[in-house]
């Protein structure tokens, strides 16, 4: 038996429409495909680097969202984006005067796209301005900062959502759906990796900006994936780290990290991350009745799912289902879906799929992984 | 730049002819492609299961080797193979009378293809008969037994070789060659897995026969691969095991095991094995200048190597080399090469590539992995 591409794509599309993700990811109750609203949510984008560029495209294409302000240390860059997205130049702010956002009624919420070490300060600052906060992952550089961000948003009665874009990405959602439907049986183990060779001039390599190394930046995708694939919270970790002592890039943060995870049900996972090598992000999930692979799994486009399993007790060698869901969207739909979701949460006063508490969990788990590898994280 | 298939295949073929493997795998000094000798080495095959069938094909196709005796508890099966390979029925033995092999001058050596728990007894028995011993991996079920096998073969002045067939497999050798040539730079980390869903009636699931679970049987391929890929001996391990308590197959041995390894140079590896899920054997090796993947890596046929790296300091995105070496041999050449190698060692009085000491190392490492996972191995 083989499911046709068309049939499979239809199933994927239905994921959102049927609200299936609600079962997959706790508290995701609004559909991914937003219905037009009479009101648009206005966003101030803070930090105008690479990830901001993608988020701005996502906001721009989201029916109920619009970019209404920009915060940057580079006026010329901000003016270029302002022209592109129709933001009045009067709504361009610097880091020094961004508190004036308080008095800008066109701004309901902020997107924080700054280096990791600045997430806490700017989240708390925005919350105090009465703005809802979308903050990139990792949500902070210390567990205490992550908790302070949650507390500040609660005190200000604003929403806090952490940027786990794979929660809104169709190939990952299809993998979760197959697993929850029992297609590959009971999960036994997971393998995952994600890494890249980091340029020597990147802020990520400076502890004062990045906080820590590749686990914080890309390994977190593997960690988070083992959680959304199993639907479980990890019970324990063990890890090794290694930095090439002759590579000047790794004076501040680790270069390579491998870790294993044990989940309460018994499921075991082995993961790798690196700032020294290009590791295409992937995961393989092995179950009692089959297995599936998403490779690449954490990219902006070109994701592919293959699942090998049997139905009706027929042995795998006799009956294999192979699904292919190449995701070739030019403007990554995951960013649009993510913007849709946060916007709907604001419009309908609902808790986001990945609130601050989701980010805090990963912060706590990363601290345990680092501790096992002999690296101190606050 | 791309290396053509033909050029690449020529390189592979030259591996043996140039004796390149000598540098890759310590003490492998004889070429994989054996030259005909005036004398043929005669083998008694002990145990006639699936792996014996492959070894017999390997011996049969090896120019200086022949099957001269069979030892089995199933006379009918032995007679079938005797007819196939021209073994006189007078040279069929049972386990009870196999000591009569001592007086069979046509038998120089034995191939031990029995369940793991019988390796030590039959290796020591064969050594006392004055026969060289080829023994399947894992070489024993306890470290003490492995040492006793080495001691017995030394005392009897016979050779002992452990069946690490990947040491003679062209795709694995091509991967080692690329690494040693520096194509992917300094190795940073390795990921590997190998597992299968074990039939409920297999001897592997009984501790008294298999000794332990999938690490012993298939995980050992990943463990050994991390060693031959790095050329290093592991410094430490950490592991988790999990057996589904509702699956009656796993009352005696573990179902799933994941582990991480740290090597003295700092290289880190993450590995998985299972008797509960079909994990196609693979490894990915990440280096400072690129990476390579062999998938499948431990099969009898259909192995494939892909390497992604740059030369001359050109960045990877600008210049990528992709090698493909599909191994589609119908009768796995690795078994022929393995028989060639052991035969040449006997003919030329040389130490095999993988002597008892190589098997003992993996036994010791597996005991450390099990210890970390809370499983007692003697």
C-alpha cells in the first residue's frame, strides 16, 4: 500500500483545519490557517538580523498581522525594511528610545530577534510597556532569567511565546501525527542531530552574547523534537562535550556536544550538535511496528519525511508504506503559521502553544545536559 | 569537482592492491585480493546456521581455502552442505565426536558459527586440537572467557581471528581511507546505529545462549566502527537501556540501548542499538572540513558512501564532492575477503587484522557500556 502524494498533502492540509495539532501540542487550539479578522495585530520587530528578516516575511503574509514598528541600532537597515513593509519612519526606534513604544497604539506586541543574552532584558522591558512578547529560542541564557521573563509577562498581563517554529511546520506535524496514530507502534528510541560550522565572526561564539554553544542554538531543536515526538518530559540526561583546542572559534563556548536522554516511559534518545561541523538536522524515530525519518527536519525548506511501517499486523517486509512530503516553500510557511498562531492567541486571548513555560523547560533540561558534560550553566 | 564513479571504483580496487589497509587497520599487511597458493587451507565449519552459510560461500570462493569438514547437531543439514561443497561424509562430525578433528589432516582451522555462549568452549576445544580458530563476534559472553580463548590459542600456538567482516568491506574501507587522507579534516563527532526486530524464537533472546542483547550482536558494529573510523580507543562511555516490559521477548536481555563515547582526542560519538526496531545500520562522521555518511554501513550488500567536503580551502557551499559507491555484490565480497585474509595469515604465519585481542577490547568496552546502563556483564 502506498499513499499518493496528493492524498498525503491533503492530509497535511487538514491537520490545521481539523485542529489536530491541538492533540499533538498541548494548548494549540487555534487553527494554523487563520481566518481574516476585522482587526490586525501590530508588531514591533526588535533586532533586524537574519531571523528577523524571516519573521517579518511571516508577519507580512499573515492575514491578521502587520509590522508597525522597528527597533534597531542601524537606522539605515531599519529605513530599508520600513519602506519595504510600509512602516512609518516615525515608528523606527533605537534601543535607547524604544520605551516610547508604550505610547504607540499601533504596536500590540514585539518580536525579539536579538542575541540570546539580550532576550531577558528586552522581554521584561517590552512587558513593562504593556506589549505582548514573541521571543526567539533559547528564551534566555540562564534559568533564572527565563523565570524572570515569565514572571514579568504575568505581572504585566501580556502573552509570552517562544519561537519554536517546528511546532508550526507541516513535515514535523505530519511526523507527530503518524506517531500519535500509532503507525510505527510504541516508540523505542530516537536519534537526532543538528549542527553547522559557525563563522568566526558570529555573535554565537561569544559567551556574553550567545550564552552557550551549539546546544543553545541548534541542539535545542533536537532536544525539543525528542519531547514533541514522544509527548514526554525527559527523566535524565548524560552528555559529553568536546572543543578542538586548536580552533580559535571555541575559546568561549563548546564546539561539539553529544547526549543521551531517558524518558519516563523508557524511551531512549541519542543526539548530537556542533558549531564545528555541518550536521544536516534530522531525526529517526524507531517504534515497535516501524520507523520514520525526517531529514532534513529543522530547515526552512526542503524537509522530507519517510515512514516505514506496516498495517494490520502484516510484516514490514511484505507491506511497506513510504511517505514523501518534500517541503519546497520559497517563503517558509512555518514562519507564517507561527505569526498566525501568536496573532490568533492575542486576538482570542488564548495561551500560545509554546509559552514561556515551554522555553523554561528546555532551559532547565539544557542546564542538566551541560552539567553532565562538565559545563556550568546558571 | 566531482570524482567519477569509474575513477572512484578504481580507487577502491587499489585499496587492496596498494596494501593501504595496512595503515588503516593495524597488522593487516596482506592484500585483500589473495594470490593463488600451491596449498589450500582446509576449514571445518562448526555450527551451520545463517552466518555459516555466508562464511561457507566466502571460503568456497577464496582461492586458497576450502571447506574440508562440517560440525553440526543436524546430520541432514550437514549432508546437504557436504554435497554442495564436496566435503566427504566421513568428515561430518557431531558436537560429541568433533575432537576426532585432531586426526583429520585436511582440517587446518575451524570457523566457529555457534551461539555466543558457545564461542569460548569451542574455541578452546579447537585450539587444543591444534587447529587455528576463526570465531564470530562477539568473541565470548564474558571478558574472562575472551581472555581464556586468547590464552588457549597462544598455548596451542594457533591463530585466533574474530569475525569483524566490515574490516574487509570495500565501502567501509573507502570511508576509512577518506578520513585518513584528511578529506573531511579532523573528526569532531560520529553518529551510528544498528538494530533489528528480533524474532521471538531466536537464540539471541536467551541470555544463556546470546549472553546479552543487541549491543552484543549488532551494536558491536557501531562500537567497532567508531574505533576504526577514529583509529582511537575509547576513553569513557555513558549509556541508557530500555526494555518494553510488555514485550515477552525481552525478559532476558535488553531491548534498546543508547550510548555516548568520548575518545582521548576529544572526538565524541552517539550510538543506538535495538532488538525491538529495525534500524538500518549507518554512521555519519563529522569533521572540521566536511562529513561522510555510510548508509547502510553494516549490511551484506547495498552499502553506500556519500562524502561532502571541500578541497583547497574552498568553502563547502561552493565546492562539494559527492561520492557514491553502491555495493551490489550478490555474494558479499566481504566474506570472501575475510576468508582470504585468514587463509593468508595461516599460509604466511602472520597475525590476523582482528586477533583475539581486538575482540577482547570490544568485550571490555561493552562491559563498560553495560555497567553505565545498569546491566551487569561478567
